C-alpha cells in the first residue's frame, strides 16, 4: 500500500508541476520600449553588433537595440516576441524583433526601429501608437526562423586578405547563443578566434587555404560544438557572405 501511494504521489507531482516548469521557460518579462528614427523606418547598418546592411533590413526591418540583453554582444541576433500593453491599441501577439544593436533609453529594454515599433499596434492603428514614444511591454525570447536559408558566414569589411580575417554569422536560426568560434590550423589543432565586438569574431594571420571552423552553440539544452569544413574559400574577400549549407534548429 505504501509503495503504491508513494508512486501515486510522484505521478501527481509530475502531472501538477511539469506544466508549470514548462510554462516557466516561456514566461514574459515586463519592461518598456521606445523607438529611434531613420529615413526609411528600418534599422541602422552601423549597429554595435557589426551586422552592416543585414542589421538594417533583416526580419523586414523589425529590428532593435537592447541594453542588458546585449550581453557584450552575445545577445546579437537573438529574437524576442515583444507586445505592448495598451488596451484596444496593442496587437495581442505583438511582433518579433531581431537584436542588431546596443542602446539604452528611458528605462527601456528595447529601442526598436520605427517600423518595428509600429508593428506592436493593431492593424491600422500604428499612427495612434507612435505618438506615445515609450510604452510598457512584455517580452520573451523565441526561436529565430529563416525559412529556406542556411547560416551565412560574412567576411567583415574590415578584413584584409590574407593577413586579417574577421567574420560575422548571419541568418542564424534557433534560440542558441554563439559563445566560441575556432579555426582549424595547418598544425592540425583548433585555434580560438577573438571576440572583437558585437557578433564579430576575428583572427590575425589566419591559416592559408580554405577555412574550416567550428562554433559553440549554447542554449537550453546545454552546449554543442558544430564543425564545418571549408566553409570559407581560400581566396575569401572582405564584404562577401558565404553559404555554410548548414542551419541550427535549437
């Protein structure tokens, strides 16, 4: 009887607590958001993440700068669901924003592009929301999705062939942070790239020939190394983005 009762109690705990634990992972955080102006309402190509033009137009220009979520650049490229809290004016689902910059506002966690800010509103009500300037929001991290696209490794414009290589990852799907990047050396050993700034990783005197690398993706499921062979050609060029033929899904 005692054995059966203990098993019943364990089963009851699983039934009651498991949904709560799952829900905890998706809890919204309350904060505030504002927006910045730009001629076209999109993002800025000079954002602190180092994305360039990608940082202006990715996700339809629904991008933003963050403060504490920037995490010294580790937060670059992360996706968040953001929704404002003004009844009858804010859309129920809000919008998805991609982090492309760092910035601090009036006790805000997000400084959105004007287009992104307008997407917080219900249909045809953006003109009523914009004058608020700053709004109360709730947000949570969500997976990034880029249907039909692989991760691209862009050789940053500051690179100088063949003596200095800087790279940034574009169109990274999933919900993981990139916490390390290594390059395979001629001596058959991994050599770590330096976190330059934002999402940019660099290395002076990179190995000659095609570039094979690995990166560490860290997320809810722990840390995992992803290894890609010859992902950047031997005659790489600054400003060019190379298709990795690989995509994250976690």
